[in-house]
């Protein structure tokens, strides 16, 4: 029984240590874009370009699933394939 308690205690300590050491995502310079201001999630790239014009820059897709982004003057739009997943307002 004592060996089981020691093993359980060690597992709990290591588990908590893993949680405490988690990384923090730095999102300085961005805020969530209200739905009424920018493109709506699920919109196509074609509809975003029709509504907001050509972006200042386009970043190619990376990862799996492929995520790309378009930068406008006041916000950035993130796409998965050709659909909006999120838009963030620039500060």
C-alpha cells in the first residue's frame, strides 16, 4: 500500500509540474475582432476580397490543416483552406 501511495504522489507532483510549466501565447498587438466589424467565420476568401478589397499582403498556407492569413490596414484574417476561421483587429 505504501508503494502505491508513493507512486500516486509522484505521479501527481509530476502532473502538476507539467501544468505549471505550460507556455503562454503572446498576442500583443491583436484583439478579437467583433463579428459585426470584420469577416464572419466560414466566409470564403472570394467573399472577403469582394467585401474588403485586396489585402495589403497574403501569407502562404502552412501546417496541416493549411492556415493562411491576409493582412488589411486594421485587421488580419486567418483562413483554413479557403474559409475564415478568425479575424483579429490590429492595435
